[in-house]
């Protein structure tokens, strides 16, 4: 199983520290809930790409000897199964849906500021479709994390509703990584996962 831990460290610094990074050490197995610390079980590496960084980073693994579950701890700038960081993906989505950039205008804006960005229009379209498909699940998360939040009305057009949701995500949390980590902790999937996983 994968867990996400919140960190304020940049992907560059996380990569620089490598295996010396102070990874979280669980005092119980999050799968079987036994109050016995899982054993360290090595690392695997994965790619992380942000505005000005692209590299392989280490992911710490643990193993529960009782339920035989392997637990991997991803830093909060990562989304499971995505190479690009949550900050960059969220920025692209906001530029198009909230700030009304065209797809080409969004890519031009980002590529002028992001040396490591190799998106084409299909990348951006994929992220937009996934976000819009998951809008109901994201609203459910917002209602859980911000109990007094005023969510957009269902009768709004999808784009207008998405704009309001994006603003709530941006203003309700100090950083998108906090929302992302909390959503994953609550539902077991990222807010950008396929909708059938989120609502299963």
C-alpha cells in the first residue's frame, strides 16, 4: 500500500538528501493496525518532475511481518502514478479553468517558466478531463475537511462549478499538497485518480 506524508521540502532538496532524508517511521501497520512497528524494507526510485527539476527520487518502504503488507511513503509533492508534481498539475488546471487561459496559452505560459515541462495539449486535456470527472469526489473531500464550506450549487455549469471548487482548494488550504495528502489519507486514492477508484 502507498501512503502520502506531508513535507515542506522541495523535490530538489528531497532528491539531494537521498536515502538520508528523515522519512516517517510508522509505529504500527496502517493495514492490519497492529501496534508493532513495520520493518524497514529498502527503497524504490521513481521520477519526479516539477517546474525546474526532473530526477529520480527514493521512496522508503516498510514491511509488516504479520499481515505481509509492504508500505511505501510518498512525499506530498508526488501524486501516485503521476511523474509531474501535484503543484504543477494543479497550476495547469487552474490556469485553464479558473484564469481562462486557452490550452495553447496555458502551455506557452508554463513553458516560459518551467524548464522541465514537456507537455503537449493532450497532457493538459488529460488532467482537465480527470479533474472535471472527479469534481463530485473532490467536493465530498472539501465538505469533510472544511465542514462549514459553502460548495457550489449543483445547477451551475460544470466549468463554473469547477472554478469555485478550485478557489476553495486554493484558499482553504495553505498549499495544494495539504489537500492532496489529506484526500489520499481519507479515501486511499489521489484526487486525480480514475473516478471509479475514488468512489469504490
